[in-house]
């Protein structure tokens, strides 16, 4: 993973972790369910953005390297498996 992508991913994950702790407090305080749901949905969207960064970085580095090294078959299989997992 490129250092700039790693830094961006870690920054976003730390922010998400703080957001999760805030939602935990909301639940503990018995806040209005819809407000909690709005926050959990925001967390899901933030995780989707992290997924996008990770995938883009993976395609630019690991996948490109694998194709150059003649490991395209296993790399395509791996990507196919991760997309199938995401669809479940």
C-alpha cells in the first residue's frame, strides 16, 4: 500500500472509531432510535469510502505487480471472491 493511501485510510478509520464510540454513548443514553440509525448509516458510508481507497490502492499496486509477475489468474480469482463476499 502506498504511504499516502495508508495515511488516509488510517485517518479515516480513526475518525470512524470515534464516531462508533459516540454512537455507543447515544445508545447508552437511550437516544432516539432514528438519530442513532442516522449515525450508523453515516458510519457505513464512511466505511464504504475506506473500502474505495483500499481497492484503488490495491489495484494500483498489488494487482499491477501481480500481473507483471505473471500471477494474474490468482489475482483475478481473489478479486472475484472479494466482490462476491460484498454482494452477500
